[in-house]
């Protein structure tokens, strides 16, 4: 399983240092060999020397460096050896106004760097209510190289993010099947995943992992979720 933590706009450099230490120590006891832990901290908090998890970037500008005020480019990620990036998160699409065109540019740039890309898709509440999830997600995948070898796809329905209302297993399975027909990439689910519902989510056929927000912001709660996920696979 891939267990990924999206810390969003939470954690300072100081608090992430404590988080990373606690997570590293917690994972040192041994995680299941087939598990991989990814953590996306704020870019201001990347830290050196982590051993048992991989740090990724929540965002970047599709350039190595240049005149892009306020942005972070490839050179800045390289300094922390960050080669894993999140693209297409619904908060960046909806709140930060990232267009499909910018998302495609980011994807092409990241693929040209050979970075691992965790590409997020997911329908909004209206599309879900009208049973148009597949059409909504298909539009988000237009122009994206679904055969890119270092791709991970994350299905995150917008209405399930940060609401405590995870999608039902049937909906997750249906959308993962839809994605599987299009791509050989590992498939994650995200949206109100926590230590209580992880067992059900892990059991969904075709689910290769989870992308966790709220329940990952505290290292001990993320560790609890990780161990709950490995317990349910024993
Ligand atoms: P929550 O786990 O808080 O619903 O957030 C999910 C998410 O947006 C992960 O990218």
C-alpha cells in the first residue's frame, strides 16, 4: 500500500521537524515491506535526513527557476532531493484557480524531470449527485499521459475531502475500476480517510493506497492509521 499524507497548509518548519522525527522513529519499528509512506509537507518545512518516508511537494511551478514571483521551481525541490509531486489537487484547482492548462503544463514538466507524480482527480458534489462522476473525472484526465511510468492516480471526490464523509466503498470501487481501465498506475483513494475506516478502504479491490489529509496532520494519528492498515491485511 501507498500511504500518503497531505499536510496542506499545516506545520511550520519547527513542528514538521518534530513530526518527521516522530514518524521516522515510529516507522523504524518496521512497516510492512509492501508499504510505502509519502509525506507532502509545506515547502517551507522540507527537512533533511528523513529515512523511513519520502517527502513530496504539494506544489511547484513548471520551471527549474526564473521570474515567477512566489513560486517554487525544480532547483528548490532538488535542494531537498524532492522528486515526488502532487498535481491536480482539488484545493489548488478550486481555491487557487489552477486551470486545466496549467495542470497539464505541470504534468509535462514533472514528467520531463522524471519525477513521481501523484495526480489527483475527483468529481464535485453536483456531479456526484447527478451520477456524472466518470464524465467529470474523464475531463480532468484529458491531455494527461496515463501511461507515464512514475504515475500514481488519486481519486479524491471533492465532497469527501475534509468533511468526515468518506465515499462509500461501492463508489470508490466503481471509480477505481474506471481509472484502472485507463491506466496501469497505482490507484489511491482520498477523502476523510482515518484509522477507523482504513480497514474497509484497504479491502476495496483495486485500491493500492490512500491519500490522507486531516488524519495525517498529527504524526501519532498517521502512525495509528498506518498500523491499522497493516493490521487489516494480516
Ligand atoms: P481529508 O483526509 O482531510 O479529507 O483530506 C483529503 C485530502 O485532500 C488529501 O489530499
